C-alpha cells in the first residue's frame, strides 16, 4: 500500500480531489486542519492506495519494519467485512475518551462509505450520558440512537440491517469493577452481529493503571487497543510496553480533541516517533 498526502480548502473539496487524483479505490485515512503562515486554514488528508509496480519497493521496507504488535490482528479477529457490515464497540475506563474516539472513527468511516454511518450509546444510566455523542452525530451528520438493554441493542442492530457501519460507545467502568465489565460483555455478546471490540485508554495514565485496564478488559475478547490523549502525555512508552507484552493490536492513537481530524494511524513510524523522548506530533 502506498501513502500520499493531499491538500484542499475544505473537506468536500478534499474528497473530490482524492477521487480525481488517486481513483475510487483510494482511501482517505485521516484529515487534519492546518493554519498557514498567512492566517488562512486548509485541510490536509492522508491517502492510502494500492502499491505501484512490484519493482517499486520504496514502501516494502517500511512495511517489513512494522513490529508484530502493529500488524493486522490474528486471523480469527481480522476477517475483512464489507464496510456496511462493520460494528465497532469501544470499551474502557471512565474518562478515557471513548465518546470522542467513537465520533472520530465514525467520522472517518463516513468519509469512506457512500451510505449512512450510525453511532449508538449504551451510557444511558448516567444523566446526560449520550448527549456528547448526540452533539457529535449532529455535527457529522451521523445517525444516532441510545440503548439501555440487550434486547434494545438487538432490536436496533436488526432495524439498522447493515445499512452502513456502526460505532458503539459504551459506559466507562473502573478496571477493578469486574462485575460491571462482565455485564458489559454480556450486553455486547447478546447480538448475532460480528463485532470488533477495542479498549480505549488514556496515555496519561500511570503504568499500573494501563496494566490493570489491559488485564481487566481482556475478558471482552478485544480486537485491539486505542491510546488517547497522546498530545497531553509526557511519553507513551509505558503504555506501549504493556501493549507489546500482550501482543495487542493497536490501530489508532488519539492526538487531540478535534473530531474527526485528531485520530492517527498507529504505523511503525508514527508510534516510534511518539515513543521517543523527543518525539512530537
């Protein structure tokens, strides 16, 4: 796969420019807003496309250098589904940034899918729990609903009927609250949908908390982990060490509060730069 960058005045123009320059099979991985020296802002997107001829191996070395922890998840968890059938659930402790990350992922999927993209909140016990996700959904023009029970979740997924990808934002639980985590697992397992599950945890947490989170939420049969608040952390080496020990796949890192821009692919190069004491975004 080849990675390129593309710039435009706004998101709509960027999408059209990517299609025109790189074809319909090109994928817009991420976008970010950049302020120019003259005060005018523009959008820069990271684009992935198929490799050039086999003789062009300029990107092969980089692929081979990716540590196993950042490679694709094991075969039984990495079945490539049609985008319209994807159901992604985010789990993790309170305050890890699950809601913002859910909006970022849904926003990214909206750029790649011609059909609708939906978000679901299960955080209905807490007053105002789904409110932030609803605000993001309105801004990004996503379909949004909330559920309070396993039967409600089954009904919502059945009514959605794979019209587009879904991202589920769950309530946060302490890693020491094993009973609540077990109940969450029961909720997510109550549907027949093939569901990807990712642990969201903050890079600002103490190493012992990172260990607790990875151990406690592992019972949910995770597909990977997503680090958030990387921009606020002095370093993410301690989190990466814990992730590596367990061989956990890490697809993204959250690099800020902007939605959907501040979600970066966890490539070998980007993670190594962040892990370095002098690394910067």
